[in-house]
C-alpha cells in the first residue's frame, strides 16, 4: 500500500511535438491511482503500458487547453470498449463540464452505453479531494490570467487553471501543471516536498531555478519543457545544476516511470 510511482505518459509543451506527446501523468499511491490531464495520445499510451481499465480512481484536468484535454474523448471511448466497470469521477474547471458532456454526446459516447458512471465534479481552490488516505488539493495558478484580461468580455468564461498538492500518509507531491509564474507554486511549498513535478515553458528557466533555490524539496522532475529549452537541453541542465546545487533533479521523457 505504500508504493509510489509516477508514469509520465506525455511531457511535451503546448506546441506540436514530433518527439514528445502531451500532458498526461499517472500517479499511484499504493492502490490509489489518479490521472492528471489527458493530453493526446493518452489512450494509445495507456493501452501500450497494460494497466487494467478499472485502475484509475479519478481524473484531474488542470485547465482546458487542448494539450491537456485533447485525448479525453478517445480515452473515454477506450474505457467504453474495454468495458470499464468502476464509476469514474472527473475533476475539472467548472466551465468545462457542460461542453465536455455535450461533446461526449456528439461523439455517441452516451451514458447508456457505458458500464460505469461518469461523474463530473468542479474543482475548487483549496478544497481537497480525498480517496482513502490520499488527498489532492487544487490551487489557482495564473496561467490563464493574460487570456482572461484580453478575452473575458467577449468570451465570458472563468479562465481558471490549477496546480495540485498530492498528499498521502507519508508523501507530499507538488504538481505544477501549467503556471504563469514560479510564485504560483507557493501553496505547494509551504511544507517540505518529497517530489515537485514542475513545468518549464512559460517563464525563463533561471527565474524558476532562482525561486526554487534553497527550498526543502527532495527531488524535482521538470516536464512540459519549452521547445527552445528542450532543443538545448544540455545547456538547460547545466544551468539547473549551477542554480540548484542541493536539489536532485531530472528532465522527464515520455514513458518514464518515477519512483521514490
């Protein structure tokens, strides 16, 4: 029950990627399993690794950018065809619930066809979702703030994005999803972290490394690395080593499994 693992199905940034797929992360805390984000091609990636289709207890969608939700519908079709049985809560920004339901109907994935119930539940900042001994707490990030300022009058949506704190009896894991600035990580860093899974696309690496320097973090895994930093990964790695000399870190690749 104490075994932890993280399967990085997709670690690409939001650009079209020939060498990486898009955001999807499978967290296992013993027998409790969560999927954070459904970037494409999560259905193919999940099938190729062989877990049972009833394995996932909940899905969390951090925000509604396509590189985080585009694989959702094919994943649901896979759950239907593979005859998933267990109810599946989907936690996401409230703005996404109605259009996702409409798109499932448009794709003929009707509730009556499914052997399980899809339960859509809106995320609320600071309100944990508890499964057995594991808590997942969402916190607002500023990732969509500039879009809100530019477009909310024409498109009256919430423009909400979340990062997550995952806690079990013995572990504290921070998952950034997409953030607007390193400071968005502050609620995740109020206490020591065993692992920080952090994006590196929407700000300069040195700004993030400077913010994380000296923090009580046992390990950092960088994901969603922006193209220009990924193309020169060795330079990015050297900069991280210089600025984070006391924190072990790595840059995740698609399909990588991380244990603690």
